[in-house]
């Protein structure tokens, strides 16, 4: 089992207890120390206080974990960036009302605003000459990303 997987297995329960999701654990080894990056997400975007809280809990566990060995490490706790692909139902729910671009397995590219989603599909509003709605099954989506909108008209949503 890789060190990243051991860390993920150990941290999963404490991150879930805190009300968050452990999205990924990345390990880099520049020089003679490790950089352990934990990507943590929630139902809503994490604020600085929440990141600080979960960072302390993660650091405490890793400081005592025998599988970390004697190699010094730096811990980085971060939230996923806007360039994170939407791969799970909760990613779509979190981004409700946001504009997305989905590349389908067929090669078709569909851009639209998320209206609703569940664990298997998403309903998008597509604005062309006439606004229409489509439902996409997650199994048919090759890759989907949130589109960045700088001057969104309905930002209050």
C-alpha cells in the first residue's frame, strides 16, 4: 500500500467527522523532506477557519502516525480549485446554478447552467437561440468543468 493511500485511510474518518470530504492526498519529495498535500472539500466552500481546524486535526494525526517514518514533512491543506473536474454527484450539487462545460463520451461538447442534479444525472439549462433543458447521465460524461464567470448577472443565487 502506498504512503498516500495509508494517509488517506487514516485521515478519512477524522475528515468525515469534521463534516468534510478528503478528495485527494498528494505527496512530493523535494530534497530530503516530504510535502503532504491534503485536498479537502465540503458541501459548501471551506472558509479559512474551517481549513485551519481540519489542518490541526490532520497534523496531529500525521505527527503520531508510525507510517510517516522519520522523514520530516510539510503539511498543506487546501480545497479543490475551480479547475477540478466534476466527478461525483456532490460536486454537481455544490455547483448548482453555475455554468459548466461537459465533454461527452461521444465527443459532443455541451455548455449549460446546472439546474438540478442527483447521484446519477444532471439537468442543464442551455441558452442558444431558444433556452432548452437537457438531462445528462454522468456515465455519458467524459469530463466536466465549471466555467469561470466574471460578470455573472445572477450572482445572488
